[in-house]
C-alpha cells in the first residue's frame, strides 16, 4: 500500500498527516506554546516521596511536578531495583530523568531514570549492556542478523551502553548500523557532559521538532514521498535527511501549490469528522465513540444497513467493516488507555474469529503498542493502546462552557423549577420588597408562557412581586435572584 507523509508548518503549530492508499490514517499536531516532551532529558530534584504509592514527584521546571514510579528507577545493570521508593530516593535528591509520557489532563509528565537516545535505526540505552530487536520484525533470520551486529559492536566498544534495533533497521547494512551506533554514542557523551555541568534543574536535551521526528520515526520503505509546505522546514529537512537518513532524502519535496496541502488531501475534513461522536460506515452502519476520564467506549450499530441474506450475515458484515474503521479511528484520534469495543452480538464462533483477525490485522499497522483480548461473554472486546500524548480531541478542544463537558444541559423547565425553589427559600430567609430573576432568554420566555400560571401562584403565596429580566450572556442553566 502506497504511503505519503504530509507536513503542514505554520508559526503557531506543526501538523503531520500519514496517508495510506489515499486515506488519512494518522494526524499529529504540535503547537509552539506546548511542544511534546516525550524523549526530553532533564536534571530534576525530588520534591516529594509517597511510600503509599511507591512513587515520587520530581521538579523538572514544568508547570506541574512530574511523576516517577519506583519501577522506573533502574540500577547499575539497567534493571528495576525492586526496592521501596524511600530506599531509592529522598526529598532533595537530584536525578537525571527522561519523559516517557506527556502531561495528560491534570496529570504531570511520567518519568524514568532509564535514559535513552534514539536515531533512525536504533535506540541507545546507556545504562544497559544488552541488545534487543523490535518485536515488529518477524523474520527470525533478520532478527538474528541484527542481534549479531549489535552484539559485535557492544563487545568491541565497552562502556557505550546497549542498543535496540528499531523496526526501520530491517534490511539495513551493517556499515550503516555501525555509523548509527557511533553517532548515538557521541550524542550521549554530549548529553552526559551537559548533565555534569548543569547547576540547576531544567532541560538538558530535547528531542527533535515534530517535522524532523516524523522523518525519523514515520518514514518507512512504503512511503513514496514526504510533502512539506514550508520552504524553511524543507531547508532543514533535506540536510537532516542527507546526514542521518540518506535513503529518504530524494523523497522529500516542497509543496508550492496554491491550494493548501491539507485541503488537497482532504485532511481538514478528516480532522472535522474525527471530533464527532458518530462515524458512518460505508455499508450504512455506524460507530459511536465516547471518551471518558477512565476509558474510551466504541459502540457498533447496523444503522441503515439491512443486508441481503439474513440477520447473522448482516451483523457479521457490519462488525467486519467496523473492525477496520475502529483501528483507523484509534490512530486518527490518537485514542489510548483502556478501550472497550461493543460489537453487535454474533452467534457463530467462526464469525467472531474472523472479526478478531480483522481487528488484529488492522492494528498491526499501528505505531502505538496495543494489547487485545478475546470477545467476552458479554460480547465486548477489551484492549489497551499505549498513550504517550494527548488525544486529538484534547489537543484541539476544551470542555463546553455551558455543560462543563457533560454533553447535555438542563432544560428550561428544570431551570424554572430551580428558580421557584430558590425564590421560596430566599423569601423565607429575608425581608424584601421585590425579587428580580435574571436568567437566559429561553428561561424567561418559559416563565412568561408555560410557567406563567405557576409564577402568579408563587407571587400570591409569598406576597411579593417577582420581576423577570433576560440576560443574553447567561446559559440555560444560569440564573440569579436579586433581592430588592
């Protein structure tokens, strides 16, 4: 399947879209005022140790203190030390740490002391002396070849740390891998020297900007071209590729068309759709996707699809199409954490197996690590997807000021009832001449129309006049009662 990487650069933000077979599969957005922190290395200071959580909070110069769990503190051999948190760190200790997860919502960044630096083909783990190969490389002969190359380098260059071959290393020549390892060893020496020289907490080494990270991490042999709409970024990208990833240099091109790059490929429309709850399927069925604090739920519905043969076949075809669409939506929206999928109940075991195989096959193209379970007795599929940055919705949106993120507001009738109760409460507590109700236009209209009889009864009951005033800036839930 042909792939293209689109990079749209403007002063306030950089956006990257991955297009596979003409269909947008992934969107990454990074804003200048809030760049991603994953991969950044900091000198930090422990400000609080929590034995009950086996964790510590570390000040690294961000808005919120970052979180370091005991299991992320490694020993001399690069393994978790397995001790209690108060035996590992104390308040005031200074540590060199790396961000493994961006701040999400109200949570601070997640840290590790197992610092690493990455290149196109490899990851250098300075605290380790072992080697490894990406699990996404399936060929056993290739895995053995890569492991042998890494082992030769580690044995002949002691003290330079261990290395892990990334998926992009598959089929790469030995000479190129040796050059990559030399580069990473040199990069780490520079980071270590800055760590030793640093006198205050703060950033020691930051990862590449999003556009260059996309070249390093997202460009695979299947990618036919990388289109960038900023001349300035092209002038940075081509030398970067020539030095570190020469095989992709000729695939980078500067897009100079009059029509915006993301409009040309329909990316803007896909972003708009990705912010909606409902996702329509080609067959006529649809998905309903809801994000909550704890998890994301995905409900599959047949909708307008009535099938051609029988009910079971209709359900099977809808679920099969939904499995493909769900995997695309996970990548497109960058949904992570716990995900619950409610497929339409299937009675035949073979249909269940085929739907699960389709789901697993589609997830194989996902860059994020996923884990999936079988269909439960309730017909649910539980899965997890590694989350290292905010979802697309959290990057682009904020909770609604009217409903506070609930997705619904009280009806005008409910607000009128609350106003009646509040008037009774106020009239019993205070001696006043008149009560003035400030509310939205919808609520005032209802009080003057459907609720006018009840309002007249209330005035007679409390023995005081009630005046109404519409406030254009009030939401349907807001009101105030002024005592005059």
